[in-house]
């Protein structure tokens, strides 16, 4: 081999390829005559390697390459042809006029079984929506082909066609179903079941909108032995998990399939089934034990991946139900010395969750042996587990504090160091006995800390907790060292921390702090000088005034402050200054209680997907109201109604899996109520015309704006205007969807001229107090409560709520009032009081105090008391609570 040839091969292996050199070599080599297959394969390998590494070509260069490559179709070399298809796929996204090569690819699709899989994959990348129907027969034939590579290629390629021709691909559902149950062979004649995996994925995609069809598919494939592919069964289990998460009521029906798969011959099926069972909401002890028993056996498996999977699943389950896996502790302890540090880490953190007080010291000693051998990610997992254990067994804090202090001195990134510091913060906050020792460790840490953010946080804590200790002067030296040695950000934080020590009842300490603050007046940074000057001025005042500024007992609620600022900026009342008194304040105790509750929930709750409909913030809701106002103002019949006073959140009137999905939004004007019905047609075989909502209510109907035509997979809006009386009262609106249904001609994809009248029953819409009240914030709830004269109260039974937390959320959402003084977060599971405030759409103030008591027998009992400027509003608010 020549030196030049060796150098070229070395460049390919090392990835040191020049894009322009490869481009020129490809253009020259592909256009040469005769075609040299070996040289062209090497050039294609370089080209594909470049594109796989992220290199791109401009459209003109990509087009030149694409059509130069197509000339290689003339050569019969099988290896070269496969490389050609790979390059065609990569270039099809940027080259122009790629559809011109369709005829060459179609020849291989129809004639050659060896080329056919790659030809199908390339074909779907170069065609557009207008040609998909022309290859429909070819794709259906390929899907049911006996050769597994051909069938799999067609199934996977169908995914890529869904974005441009979803309706056409949906017609392949029968062939896809056949591919799941049919037996396939690879090109060498061996039986293979991988096609089932691809077919199941496509079939789920086609039926995901139809819950009944999904359940039928799961029942058919779960019973018997139709699925032979372990990968396909794992995918089916994940679909079951998704359904159980969306509808927990189906858990008993689907659990029997999961329980059967615990005894499957494949390890991955056993593990996936066990994981899904333990992730089920409200899983019973008997159900959990069957999965835990299987995982316990895997803990002793000779396969590293099986041990890792089993211990990770048990670790996550231990976050919520630690006592359920105590029976596995002996097997888990044996994994602490496992060769895989990842397995050992999960083992030790699981034992920390399930262990008792007597085992803490032994576990700490075992952890210390391998902390330096694992990555920061696993170190954080260990630190979080130790933090939870410290809060669980506060009497054993000494050994855990010593471990965290030693860990803080080890090497690690900012994420890891932050986790250790936060663990120490929690111990200081919730274990008062550890305060002095923990603050000492933090003081030593900031002497040599390279992370500015962490140093600032620690200085803030020292300023807060240091003055409370018996010897506060011990920490002043460490803080002032930061003023002398650190950057401007840290110096500014240190000045603020020093000022807090001047509030202690010791004149000598106060004078010492004044001296140190005076020295800071000569700092080179404005921020440091200004903080020092302000602190000296405040220290000279009386203690109460100084404390209110230097160490305030309450803080503004940042979410509420953000909301009020957003409303102020988006409004037009800039002639008035911003009213800071409208923002609620939170005491330090309330902030700590919220922080503790969040941390406890984070430890207890298992990982789960976010719900489809997340609770949106007030700012997002305000943006929605602005969008609704713009939409309604563009409708001539509604534009004359004036300002939109309030819009409700969307209310579902049908099941999400129904053929027609309908949601309603209530828009309240001064004299009118407009109901917007958003209708989605998920029925692929019919077009809906002249779609109206027929309503019956106590309000006078004025007019209806229908949807003229609603094609499949589209959404339209119906508007129904109702005359609203002056007084506020609750009522119901009965709804019925009426339309003309026209079937779509499958050959032309156009609706037949003749249709038939049909209707669809919808859920009732409730008009409650929450539709007339806008949430508002006040700085002092008790003051507003005393000012409102009219009062009404009543007691109700809320048997549907299973907890105080659930009842609290229901009341807040139903009344659409703002919770004050952090009463939206219950502090007790047996009793709670919610304080709410708002204004009616006419501007009348209304406050509510909801006292609730929980009993396992009768559920939640509410005593609702409302005060308003008028008796009618107070009574209306209380009566609305009774409609929960």
C-alpha cells in the first residue's frame, strides 16, 4: 500500500475529512466512465460519514451530488447499490428536484428483494403528498410481505409518511394488523419476530385517538401467544402503562396482563412488567409484592444489566413505599460491593430509604468507601438520600453531618457541591442541634470555594443564622474575609450579611460591625459602597426599623408580584403609580413550611409524566383572555357588546377519545353571555356541515354563529349569544350538537352531495359564581374581611373529595378566587382554612373563608362563610360552594 493510500484511509477512520475535497472527489468519481464500484463505495462512505458528523451542503451542491449519485444506478454491484440508497436518503432533504429519481428506485422496489428494503426507505424520503396515493398498493404489499426486512422497511417508512399523508396511511391499518400476527422470515430463511415490534408501533400510532380500539388491540394481543417478539411485548406494556396513567380506573382490568408477563421467559418483559406494576397509582400491597418478588430474584442475576434494572426500579419504589421492600434488604446489601459502581450506588441509597436508626452508622461507613469512584450524578443521588435520612432520624445527625462535610472537601462540579450545601441547609433549618457544627463546615468551605453562586448563598445563610448562635462573633471573621479577598458580587453579599450581625443585643458586636462596614465605604465597586452606606444608616436607627429593612420578617410573593406587574404593564393606567400593597406578603415561617412540604413531596412521589392539562399560571390565563377578546372583537355581531369582562377555562363536554371532541368557553360581557363551542372532527370518513349548538337555559337566546363545514382532523368554533340579566345567579345550560353529516368518497376524497341530519349529546354547562368573579390580591385579608358588611354562611358535605388537599383545589378552582396567606397549601391532613378574595365583574369586592374538616367516613365537611358589599353576592358565593 502506498503512503498516499494509507493516509487517505487514516483520514476516514479518524474523521479528519475536508468537506470541499470530498465534494470534488465525489463529483469527479461518480461521473467517471466506466464506473469504478470500489472507488465509488469509498467516496460514498466518506460522504455519508461527513453528513453523519453534522456537515451540510448548500442546495446547489447537494443537488449536484444527488444527481451524480443517481448515475451509479447503472452499475449492478449490490454493495454499491446499498450505499447509493443510504446517500440518497441523506441528501433528499436538501437537494432539489429529487422526485425525478423515482422511476429508478421503483424498479428496485418492484423487482429485487435484496434492494427492496433500502429502496422503500429511500422512496418515502423523496416523494411528496401527491404521489403517496400512487404507491399505496405497493406499500400495502410490502407490509404483508413474507420477508421480514421488506415488511419492516415498509412499516417504518410509513411513520415518515404520516406527517404528509396521514389519511392514506390510516387505510393501511388492516395490513399492519396482519403483519403483527404473521410469521416472517429473514433473507437467510430464519424465522424472526422483529416485524411485530415495528407493526405494533405503527398500529398504536394509527389508533391512539380511539380509546376503545386501543383497548381492543391490547386485549387481542395480550391473550394467547400472538406476540413472539420480546421488544413488541415491552412496547405493549408501555402502552398499557400510559393508559393506566391516564385512566386509573382501568388498572384492575389491565393488571392481570401485567401479572402474567411477570412469568414470561424474557428478562426484559419481566422487568418492564414489574416496573409498570410498581408505578401504578394506589397499587395494593399484594400487587406490589408480586413484582417485588420478581425483582428480588433479579438482584442475584449474573447479568449486570439485569441487576442494575432491578435495583433502580426498587430504588424508585422505595421513595414512596420504603417498608414494602424491606424483605429485599439482604440481597440489596450484597450489591454494595458490586463491581458496577452504579449498582452499588443504587443499592446504598435504597438501603438509606429502607434502613432503620440503628443501621445509619454502618451505612455511612460503607458509603465512604466508594464515593470517590462514582460520577457526580450518582454522588448527588447519595447526598439526596442522606439528606432524607437525616430528616427522618434527626438524633443520628452527627455521622451524616460528618460525612457531608467530608464530601464537601472532595472534588466535584457545582451541581454536586450545590446538592451537598442544600443538604447542610436543610439540617440547619430542621435539626437545630446541628446548626453550630454545620455553620462551621460551611465557613471552612467558603474559604476555598470557586463558585460565586454557592458562596453568596452561604453568606446569606450565615447572616441569617449566625446572629442566632451563642457566639455570633465566630462567623464575622469568615464573612469579612470575603470582603477583603473575593470579587464584587461576593463582597456585596458579605456586606449585607455583616449588617445583620449589628442587630444582636450586644453593643460591642454592634460597634465592631460598624467599624467593618465603614471600611467598606472605600470599596472600588458602587454596589458594595452603597450597601455599606445604607447598612450604616439603618444600624443607627432604632432596632425595629433597622430589622424591617436589614432582616425583614416577611417578603413579597414573587408569583403574585410578577402577575400584578404584568397586568400593570399591559394596562393603560400609567397615570397612577404601581400599588405594591396589592401584592401579598409571605412570612418566613410560611416560606419555610412551603419549602419543607415541597421537599417532602419530592422525596415521596415517584417519577411520573406530566398530565396532559397542566395547571396554567395567572399570567398565561391573562394572555388567553387577551386572545379571546381579540377573536370576539373580530366578530361583528359580538363586537358591539363592549369590553370582555371574563373568560372561563375550557370545559370538556365530551370524552377526549370521542368521535367529536367538544370544549366550551364561557365569555361574560356586561349584558351578555357568549358560549364558544370548539368542535374537533376526529371521524375520518365524514364531513360535518352547518354545525350548531342547540341550547336550553334560563337565559334568553339571541343568535347562533354556526360552523359552515368541518372536515376530518380539523377544529371549528360555534358562538351562542345569550342575554344575561343584571343579577348574579347560578344556572345550567343543556347542550346538543346538531349537524349535517356527509360521507367522504374514498376514490375522490370529496364528500358526497347528499347527507343526513344527525345530533350528538353534550354534557351540561354549569354557570357558577366562579364565572362572575375575577381573582384579586390584597395585602391584608383580615382588614378587608372586617370592612365587608354583608355576610352569609352555610355548611356542606363534600363526600367526593378524598383529602383536604383535593377539597382545597376544588374550592379554589370552583370559586375562581385568589387564595391568600398561602392557604392554598394545607398544613394538616385533618383540618384546614382557606382564605379567598376576588371581585365580581361589576367591581364588587367579595371575600370567602372556607373551613374544612376531613373524616375517612364522611369525606370533607365544609363551612363556607362569604362577605361582600351586598347580601346577594355573599349568598350567591356561599350557594355556589354547595354545588361542588
